[in-house]
């Protein structure tokens, strides 16, 4: 049977390699724990939204914040049921879904590389609420987010 | 000088052809007026988020709703200043930005083609608030959204 | 045993008479069904927020929208378990809670009487999502809301 | 002419004594600066929402978070125009308004006294975005909020 570390590694690999839209955007999982998830992605021309100003498309921001929040919610849900059999864990992963998402856009998305972090602010058997943040390589805060996930 | 119809046509072309991330997702402007904007895009493998279930990535949903809301907010802002010179219109287009976005995910994103519509629910000189909806080709409601834009 | 009609009447009475903050604001249940809840309340000096302009406090708006959304979510949750025993229904009422609420303030809250309506836009065993609207006696739209409730 | 300190004192007095709904709820301004606003209010029977559990009405929570966010947004807007004449400051106070509010309810509102704090996360000439938090006397986090205000 997998250890918790192996399971987290497998989920990281799945997020990096097997989710098509994550690959299209170029999202990479940088750090995963029950406390915090950090994703990163480099700027590339396809991610631009405002060609007058050369900044990140708002949809990239909302995508990455949702992925970060969903991953930290999933890791926490899995951590809860880890004592149980792996089948239940896969069931968790299959069923987790975003209920709602709010994004606050604070600064224009200038940057060469971006980092999205997420933490859980409410965690129950049925729902999890997370907060997320997007920063660029200069550590400037681009956007904040809050999301609610169905986890059970 | 451009007529209002020519201007709307130019903006539609810009959204379809010149915004890189819109092209990456495959968003096409279907209908544009002061009253309503409708976008559409076909499902394709790169847009999948949940490979267990073969459904649309939540980030595609939030992206398309934000684009629809932003476009109807922009059309309304331009409509207001249309009497003024074209330079001001370009200024409007350059500066419009999402302040915040909320997405409510109602059903799994199954479908072969998707349609996002947006209308303005509050329109002032400085900010606009819009409501958006995503449906599939069977007219099933996938998600609803609300967003606030800086328009002046 | 109570019929469904008697149960709805009992809940209406409870909302009107037994929730202290509802009484303080002056909220009255006007209409209750699975499809829609309508509340109403008269303007009174204590509800004013902006004394320069004599308009409703934004907190009154958010309160009434949350009460309307919570009531329609509760009625739908109860409708689901009505075949079961009354003890479970009381359990439902006890445990229902707001997860998150968004209010969009569209117009200043001028008016002599206000009406808040709510409908369910997503209804599952665990969570319900509702949309709400506040209008005055001239049928002017003051605010819109969206809320997520834990119902199971 | 008023100093900035006198102006803040006058605004505090206005919020404590002259806003009818603030008085009805029992909100008191505890701390006011450009960096942070803190409000407090004691529990009282009229503020209860769930009589089964004796907890704070969700509408009280949303009210207090909106008041805290609005006050810190106002203080920041006034700070910007302080060099100008007092007439403009009163104009600011008159016109400030909530565009939208999101509240995340994290824990049941048990407590004898509550504290709402607010800080500005985005501050422009036209809009301000704030984040708010409600805690009880045991420092337990009851709710978080985010709001957008029109300030210019």
C-alpha cells in the first residue's frame, strides 16, 4: 500500500502530466502539503489577455487560483480518509468539485513567472473553503481568491 | 470615421483574432450588442479538467465567463462615449479591467459545444457589473457568474 | 403527523416570530414555496445607513437576502426528506447554515417598503445555491445576491 | 480647519452615534487608522439568528463586516484628498458606497463579544477593495469577508 508521501507524489504527477488544460496553461506543482499548495507557471505569449499592455489574461489567473485551491482542498480531504482503503481515496479525487470561486484582481498581471499559493480556511466532511494568492517573480501580489469545494 | 456597427465589428475581430488566450481556448464571438454578448467554443481534448469524467476544466468556465462579461461591459462603456473621438474609445478598451469575478458551478461541464452569454446589471461611468451564464449545446446550464469591471 | 402545508406554515411562523434579529429588522414572510420565497419589510428610521441620503443600510440588504436564500434552501431540503420522520426535519432546520454570500448593490436603497425574493439554482443532498433579489415598492431593483448553504 | 486626527475623531463619532442601523446592532468603533479599522459589539438577545443553537444571525456578521470595510475604505479615500478643502471630504463621505460584498462563514457565531477588523487590499482613485474578519472574545475566527467600494 502507498504511504502518504507516495500518494501526494502520485497526485502531483497527475496534476502536472494528466490534466490537459493544466498542461495547456503550463501549470507545475511546486509544493504540496496539508498546510499549503504552491503552483508556478512561466509567462508565455499564449497566456496574454491584453495585447495593449502585454499582461496575463484574467482567465489564466482564475484558472490557476482554482487549481491551487482545488488541490489543497483535495489533499486535506485525502488526509482525512487516508486510514481507509485507496479505493475511497480515488473516489474522493473523482468527486471533488468547485462549488464557487471569487477572484479579486489587484494589479495588472505583469511578470515572467507566476506563483499561486493556496491554504484551507474551513475544512469539513462535506465542504472545504480555501484562500488563494497569485504573485509574480518580483513577489508582487497580482490577485487574491476564495473558493468553496465539495469534498465529501 | 467608423460607424458604431463598424466599431463593434472591429472589436469582435480583435477578440476573435488578437487575444492570444482567447485563441488558445477557442473562444468565438457569436453575438454582440449593448443588450447581450454571446460567445461560443467547441469542446476539445485540451480543455478537459477532470479526466475521470471527461468534463470541462473549471478554469475554462471562469475564463469564458470573464471574457463575456468584459466584452459586454466594454461595449456598453464604448456606447456611452461614442459621440466623442475614437482616441477615447481606444483608451476605454485599453483600460477596462476586471475588479472581481464570482463563478457558481452548477453542473459538470459535459458537452460538445458551449455558449456563454452576458448582460449588464449595473452600468455607471466608473464601474459596470455583469451577469453571465454558460450553457452546453443541449441548453443545460453549466455555470453562472457575476463580475465587476472598471470602465472609466 | 403534519402535512407539508402545516409544516410550511409552522416554519413561516417560526421565521416571523421566533428569530430575534428578523424581528428587530421587521422581516415578514410573504410567500413560501419550493419554487420561491418572498419576504417583505417596511422602511423605518432604525434601518437607515446613510443619513445624508436617507437610504437603507447595506447590512439590512445583506441580512434580508441571506434570510430569503436560507429559507428557500431550507424549504427545498425539507421537501426532500418530507417522507421521513419529523425528527429529521427538525435536524435539518437546526443544521442549515450559510457557507458564503455575495451581494451586488445596484441602486441606492430608497423606498417605503422592500421585497426580497429567492430561488434555488443548485440543489444537492449536501449543498444548495440560491439567487436573491431586493426590490422596493416601485419595483426598482436595489440589490442582487447569490449564496451557498450547507443543507445536509 | 480640522487636523487629520480631529477628522478621524469626527468620523468615528458619526459612525458610533449617527448611523441608525449601527446603533440598533450596537456597533462601536474601537480603532481607526489608514492601516486598519476595528469595530466591536457585545452579544445581545436581539442579534440571535439560530435559536436552537443561540448563535449570531448571519445578517449581523455581514452587516458588521460591511461597516468595517466601508470605514477603512472611507478613511483611505479621505486620507488621499486631505490636502483639499473639507467640502470635498464631506462629498467623499456622502458618496462612498458598497459595490459588492462576499462573506465566508467559517464557524458558528458563538461568543459574548465580537471584533471586526478590516484592511485595504486595493486602493485606487475610483474603487477600493477591502478584506475583513470577525472574531469573538476567545479570538476564534467566525467569518471572513471581501468587499469592493466606490470611493471616487
